[in-house]
């Protein structure tokens, strides 16, 4: 007979695969696939409500906003540019009546042009949905779940969201999920970020001692979120998932933005919605499989559900559940 814990793991893998299959059935580009992106948003709303969460839609429109190309690998010109008439829609979910402030757990829903985005970032949204289903009642009252838009266009959705949340003083910390489903036990399947050798000497040694296998979860943090990252690492160890913590030496807020101007390789650590929270002085971490440093299908039509490791993804979900129950409960 299958014991209860094994059955729970199997059920979690099945739900994660179902969610990724649904979300990555088509690309979710903000303009080329607007209808598909809206359909994916409706699916997420329904799943969150079924798990007992109250969902708020946060639509926004910007006549002109600073962003970047979200055309994927076909466009190498990733310089900042002005985007015109940008429409977006973030979702936030809380337990009805919970007063906050909240720990925010966030994942972006959009994809680049032509990419189904199974790893980037249906995997992160699927883990967020699994958290919604498994989180304890006590912890859930202190958590806000956020499914954000337009990350691929320069974190426009999270920039909008954190502006709203800081105005309401509604957030104490943030956990970001972006590309968390791709793992490989093959030697040399993990590349290392260029320009960060001196900063990450300890992490480089650990990865190389493991023959550069891409079989671990990465947690990017700053000094303000180091304790949160340490808790995630402990939960990973308890779940049997290897974890590497990457410390960013920059401070939060404007000083961190200024530091990036003098040390451009550090911008590698900003590549998701957690950076929007850092810039507002909010402690944040990013959970990731390192995206294109490991996954050759990143931002391509081959980023499909079949490429993900759902046993590892279920462990990521378990790590998140354990961590949030501990800090928010």
C-alpha cells in the first residue's frame, strides 16, 4: 500500500503537471497572444478561488513606460526602450479578511514571443498554485500570492504592483519564483554567470565539485533577506533538494541601483520580479533553476512541459510550503 506521504508527493506532481500543461499549451505574449494570456489568467483565478483565496484583479494601463524587448532570442537588442500603450493585469490573492501586512509570493505569467514558457514561467505559477492549496490556515492569513504580468517586458507588472503595495504598506518580504522546473544530472549541464567569479567563489567551488551538474535550486538574496534564504536552504535539505544560496552584496533601495552602474555583472542577479521589490527597499529572494545558464530551451518554442522534472518541481513546492509556514505561521 502506498503510504500517505508518498501519495501526497504523487498527487502534488500530478497537479503541477496539469497546471503546467494548461498554462504552457500556447505562448502567452502580451500582444501576440493576448487572448491566450487572458485565458491563462482566468485559469489561475479559478484555481486560487477553488483553494479558498480571494482574488483581486489589478488592471493597469500605461501610455508610455520604460521597458525592454520581450521578443525572445530572435531579438538580441535588449536595451531599454519606451513601450507605448501598455495594458497589463496583475492578480493578488489573500484569505478574505486578512489584514496584512503580508509576505508576498510572486510568479510572472507572461512569456516571450513564440515560447510556450513551460519553465519560464508556467513552472513558477504552478508552484504558487500548489502553495495556495497546501498552505496552513494560520500562515495563509499572513501571505499574499501575486501572479504578475509583463515581467518579460522589463518587470513592468511587478514595478506597478510594488508601487501599489508600498503605498498601502502591505508587504514585509517577497519570495519570487521564476523558472524553477528544469534539472539535469548530466555533468557540465550547469553554466556559471560570467563576470561573477570573484564574488561567487564559494558557490563556484560547490558547483564544480559536483561536476557542474544542473541539479540544484538557486536562491538569490541580499543582506536584508539572508535569513529568509537560509530558511529556504534548510527546507531544501529536509526535502532532499540540493540548494545553492547566491548572496548579492548590493544594498536595497536606490543605493543598490547606483552600485549596479559601477558593477554591471551584478545585473545578472536582477533578472526577475524580485528586483522590483529590492528597489523599493523590501527584503526579497528569487528561487530559480538559473534559466538559460542550464536550460537550452529558454525563450524558445522548445520550452515545453515535457522538458521539466516534476519530481523536483514537487520538492520545490514542498520547500516553499515549509518555508512560508515557518515564517508566516
